[in-house]
């Protein structure tokens, strides 16, 4: 289970464009953290009544948190428990271990359908399904998925717009 969670986190990070800091960034960040206020010149010291630096992490958008929760619940309702989900501005990512007895493509299509209900037209939907040591990624634009869910395109047309890697 830990392997799946770590792999899902890694995949989601890669797909979302996050990268590990370079060696220079790490050294610079370490130097910034270890630098003490006593080493600053008196003219550079912050006044006692000054507000703390804006280094606190930004609170997540309430709408995004609600979508993540709704998507996780929808997947669990369909039998896909312990899925990693990440709704972003232009991308919805999901990763999960294929539940026992479930057909991979059916699970992926269910996940895409669940994400489609929450998606904006400009978002892409990506689902990574782990089956043992292998995984498959299904990608589709939310606009194409919405057309399929609304019955505006056939299953064949939808499969043509779906990328499977």
C-alpha cells in the first residue's frame, strides 16, 4: 500500500510539472534557513512591530479542496478506494490500484466519468491505473469527456480522443 501511495504521489508530481530542486536551489534555500538575524547589519534588522515574512504556505482554495473530496468520494462509491486525486486549475489527476475483479478500462472510464462531473472545459483528465508492477495512463480533455457523458459522441469516437500510454 505504501508503494502504491508513493508511486501515485511521484506520478502526480511528474504529471503536474513539479520537479525536485536543483543543487543550487537546495544550497541557497539551506543558506537562507540557517542565516540568523544576528548576522544582519543593524540597519537591515526588521522592526519589532513588523509583520512576519510571507513565507507561510498559501491556504488551498476551498473550491479545489471540495472537488478533491467529491472526486475521492465518487471513486470510493464505485469501488475504487484509496485513490490519489489532485484537482488543479487545468488538470485533474487520479491514480489508484486496480480493485480486485475490476476490468482496467472500466475502472479508468468510471474515474474519467467521475472527474467529468467536476471538470471545467479547459481541464485535462489523467488517470493512472496500477495493476501489479505495471500501470496504464488514460488521458482525455474534459471537453471530449463531457461530450461523451452528454451522449453527443459515441463510445468509438470517445475512444479515439482518449490517449492510452
